[in-house]
C-alpha cells in the first residue's frame, strides 16, 4: 500500500475515533458473519508486520447485528496495540466462540446468546498499575499515541451492548476479550465479486463531496485506481454547482458520494433532493463517520441508495459501487 494512502487512512481513523466520543457513535447495524469480518480485518491489519496470526473459531459461529465499520475499528485498534507492543516478530491468536450467558453473570450482561472473542498475544504484557486505566480516554504510555485506540474499543463495545476486558502480566503477553450479542438471524450470503482490472471496468464520472481534504484525497486516489473519473467538492453548494455544470455540458455524473453533514454549509442531506430533481436516475451514496443522524440508518427513505461508513477501504468502496451501478 502506498505510504500516502497509509497516512490518509491513519488520519481518517483518528477522526473516526474522535467522532466516537464527540457524536456518540451510534452504531449503524446489519446482520453479518462476525467471524469473517474479524478474520478479514485482522489479516489486513497485520499484513507485512511479521506477526504470526492464528485463528481458532467455532465452526458455526453465530451471526451478530453490528456496525461493520465500528467492529472493524475495534479489531484494528486492538491489533495496532499489539504491533506497537511487540518489538520483534511475535504471535497472536484470535479465538471465537458461541456462549450462552445466564443471569447474574461475571460480564454484567443480560441473559442470552453471545459471540466471544479473545485476542491473545505473546508480547511484553501490561504493567499491573496500568490495567485499571487501559480503556480511559487519552491514557497512553506511548510518546506518539493518542490514547483513543483502546478507549474507542471500550466505547464501541458498550454501544453494542457487549463487554470488553483485559488480562495481562508483565512478560506474559496480554489477552483482550470482548463479547457481542448474537442474533438468531442468518447473515446474508456474501456476494462473490470477481476482480476486474481497472481497464476492463465501466468508467463513470463520480462526484465526491466532503469537507475533509484527507478524505477527498483518499477517495479520489481509490476511484482513480478503479478506473473511474472522480471530481471533488468541499461543500454541498459547490457540489450542486459542479453537478449542474457537468449536466449542461453533456458529461453528467452517474454517481455521487456525499458527506452527510458539513459544518457551516450544506451537506448531503440538504442537496440530495436537488440533485435528483436535476437527474432522477442518479445513484447516491451517503457517507459519514458513525454519525447518529437517522439518515444513516434509514438512507433509502431520504433518497440515497447506499451507505459508506468512514474510514473505508478500496475493496469496500469498489464492491459497493459495482453493486449500485449494476
């Protein structure tokens, strides 16, 4: 992955963690194969790290009704913590099990079915004096740390009505354990999408509206890599102007990706009706970093075709765009 993309992802991830506290981080839930999500995220985060990854998952792990972006952030933050702690090549085992909790359980959770995950590493461990503070916002022992990583983990799991704990002894590694409520619903079968080279893809014009420059730059880089023709706007007002001009010049946009809210200006929620009046067949994605606005949870009602939760990766955006345009 190019260094600039890594840096942009880091900036956006930090912004998302801040939003977890400042906006409340209401989960945008869907029933998913939670084991697959954790496996894919872990493999991506540890690629090239030298850390050996081992999975021990129940064969028929229950599904969970969760926010994919937020649970991916949980996994990412836990593994970044491991990467920073392990100086040389190390090992981490991720265990996933179905459990049924009784009343008055040690987790202080409601009676019911849960999926339990344990992230066990063989790093240096955590000093006992730090264990009670490990999930506190802005607590860090690292010179360049933000102190939001593990605090975000705790906040996200709590908002999913789960629980998270840590057990560690210096010199013996650390084990982070979290539980999420399981659902009786089956996760939708993942659609198998074949990789298509950029020059074989249908190229379309896509307009990205977002007030954060790192996000505009990242989205532009990802879309260009896919072979599309992106344009960007900082505000809803500018997006309307660019969209109208392109339509009048006979080179219209087929898809727009709109930030839900823009401080001091029009956001996606304010301009979607105007855009669709100009071009009724327009496809639109609403994007946000864990905003608690009801538009994200009921996007079709507000004129959008899909939701893209920040931060997002190339494959996630690629699959969503293919699905919408097809």
